[in-house]
């Protein structure tokens, strides 16, 4: 489920009732989940997927503050990071990176570095936009020759954990496989924080939980 933007009122944008006034990016607003979370009969089918962009794609006032990156984690938490009722995977984020050296503003680089830190700290999976170099407002992981990579972008992405993806079992009718044992990349001798992982220790969430956490109190670990 992708996020939304702001609500249009008389030609102006404004937050919906009960939501913050911290300018939302289109696709990045999940604040409605606080009051009206989505409930499915099969909750393992629900993933919230905000889209998050920096100043040159979606400019906001908070990007112009001095040392603006220091305030961003709290803003992201307000917009979508608070969600705990279902997994979050950022569906889009990205922008020009080492290309800024050829005359572009460096704020997009600072924003991406800050967002990568946030993803690592929160252990949120993501999909980076875009591979192709023809994305006019972000550039691509590939350069214009469609062969050479943007090495700085690859270095940034290499700092992130892989987003877990499970294939459906043969004949499973499209249902995702449920882990039968812990497949975590984390050291089995060291538990993940219980407060972080305990809410995912259910059969419905096992396909996500078991590649992100390690908890000896969990039936799957």
C-alpha cells in the first residue's frame, strides 16, 4: 500500500485532520494509519510502501534549514516510520548523486546519505529509483552509456541490508513461503532487541521477520 500526499483544499495543499503540517512528499504520507490502519483477513499480504524524495524532486521548507539532515529522522518517523502494524518497504527513493559535482547542489547527496543512515538504523527495506539513466529528475544507477555504473550510488546502496524477498513455493497458489527455521544474517549468538522483533514473531509475519531478526525466544528461530 503506497502512501498518499497532502489533501487539496481550495487549490491549496494541507494536511488532513489530525495529521502533522510537516509537508508530505507525494506517496510519503502514511499518517492516516494511526487512526485507520488497514485490516486484511490475511495480514501477511499487507506491506506499507512510502515514496521518499529529497529537495530537488520534492522541495519542502525543512530542506532549507541549517543542518537540515539532523531533523529528517523525526520527520520521517512522523510521516511513516511510526507504523508497526505491518512491514514497511520504501517503494522509491533516490536522486542525482556524484553528478552534483558537475554543478548540481550537494543537498541531494546529503539527503541520500541521511536517508540511508535512517534505513540502516530502522532496518527498513527499500527499492532505489532508478536503474535507467533516462529518469530525468533522478538520473540512474547506470550512466548514459547504459553500461557504466554510478559508483558512488553503488557504494551508498552497498551500505544497506538487502530487502528480503521470498518466492512462492511451487503449487502454492501465490502464497508466500513461511520460514520453518531462522534464516537471519545476524549472529545466532546475539539476540536482536526483543522490543524490536517481538511484534513480528507470528506465523503471518515470519517471512519478513526471519531474515531481519534473531531472537531465541521466537518459535521460528
